[in-house]
C-alpha cells in the first residue's frame, strides 16, 4: 500500500466531514439525513477509508464502495460531492489495477447500485412533476452516465498503460540481457582471435627454431661454421617470435581502440616467410598467378596465416619435403595452395585432418567467407587449398 493512498483517503474523509459539519451546523434547514450526526460521520468513514486499499485490493474496494454509496445516498447524508469522487475512484481502480475478469462484474455492480441511488434521489422526490422536472432528470441522468462511463473507460486506459509499461520494462530487461550476452560473446570472439594469433606465431617460430637447432646439433662438431649460422637463425627466429608476442600483448593491454600497433603481416609479406622457412631447411617455391591486387586487410592476413600454418605443418610432419606455394589472384577471390610433393603427410600425423593447425586455418578461411580443403595427394605428400573472397569483405573480416 502506498503512503499517498492513505493520505488521499484521509484527506477525502476530512473534507467530507467538514462538508457535513457546515451543512448541519450552519444551514441546518438543509439537512434531510435519516442518521444522527455521529451516524453521518461513521458511514462517511466507512465509505472513504477503504479507498486507501484501492491499488492493492481494487475489486474488494469496488464491491464495498458501490453498495455503500447507494446506502449513503438513500440515507441522504448531507455530503454530495466527495462521496461522488469516492465511487468514481472505486470504479476506476477496479479497471486500472486488476487483471481479473471479475473486474467487469464488480464495476457493473458498483455502477448498478450507484444508478439505483441516483434514480431514487430523482424520482423519489414528490416535486418531480412537469416538463421542467423531466428535463432536469434527463440532464442529471446524462451527466451521471458520462461520469460513470469516464470512470470505467479511464480505468481501462490506465490498465492498458500499466501493461504497456510493464512490457516495455520487460523488453528493456531482455535487451539488457541480450546486450550483456553480446558483450560476453564479443570478448570470447576476441579471445579466440588472440589465441589463434598466438598459436600461429608461436607454433611457426618454435617449429622453425626446433628444426634449426636440431641441424646445428648434428653438424656442431663436423662443421662449426654452418652450426653457428643455424644457431644465428634460431636467435633471429626467437627475436621475431618475441616481437610478435610483444605486439599481441601490447594490443591486449591497450585501453584505447586507436592505439597504434605494428601492422599485421599480409600475403605481400610472403617472401620473408619463405626465406625464414628456407633457412630452416625447407625448400619452398612460390608461384604467383594473375595480377597482384590490393586485398582487404582481413583477407591478406588470413592468407598469410594459412600459408604460415601449412608450412609449419610441413616442417613438423614432412621434414624437408619440397613444397610449392601457389597464389592465384582472381577477379573476386584469392586462391592459395600449399603442396608438398613427397615424403609423409604434411598435415598431421597419420594423414588425418584434425589438430589445432587445421582448425585454425579453417576458422581463418570461414572468418572472411571463404573455404579451405586439406588432404593427402594421390602421389604422396599433402595439399592445403583455400579460396578467400575479396569482394563484400569489411576491413575487420566480416562479410557484407
């Protein structure tokens, strides 16, 4: 129950009592009540005080105030105005604050009793004769009909407004939940992206360093000079790995979206990658078909990482098997192939297509709306092929 309801009910009761006092003590000739003074006060309290519960018990209030209002008028309590407001509020509250179907019945009961009281007050008077009396009676009935209709319709309108407000609040809560879910999803997607970058960077450099370190160990005694060159390559690869890790960690730590970081590698940086794996002992031939064109950043990065991961897999699973990288520039797509022509499978052990490397390559192709296939060649070796669309791709990698 709201405090304002108590205040309003108390104020109405006080004003009604003051009206009774004025009529009884100042113009006693106007009094026609069938009750003594204290009876008028008692029934006035019984009519107005229950209005304090009109929001929490609207049907109960309507069922009580309606019949009591009819009795109030029958007893001719000298208070015509505040009591009319009381029946108005009771009918209004039953429609505004209750969703039960019974609200129609109880409002109808309240209106019916009020109409009976009105008819009694009009037709029960002996002076109701002639055309003037009939005209006044019709006018009074019309005014009261509008009064009760307004209470009924306003109650329904307020109820619809209350339901709409509740629905808006529910939708706002739902949107807040969905917004939070999208935020969590964005964080998860960003973590997956960073994890993918870390995997590609670390796996490639560590694989290259492992091959170079193994070669240096084998020739350390027989050819110290070549071993020193191999160890220098290990050192260079480790520095590059640390540099890329610093770049990624620096990006994670930055709070400003506009923070400047080193540019990501693209397919245009392929020659440096080939040179690095060549130093690790993997002979790679690069073929470019078509005219080179400017690519969306996401496509260039995805192509570079796919080639990088494919070459890393060759180093891990096929040793020094001769490998060919084919880059084809088409009108609306970029096609890349990484093929090693001899030796065991260059994909994963036993020629399977599982593993984090293949998953990462497929994710990168899918991210820009492309597709990727990988599997053993008929004549031996392994082949990775990807087709990446270059049209309808935003810079962040999302398809248009």
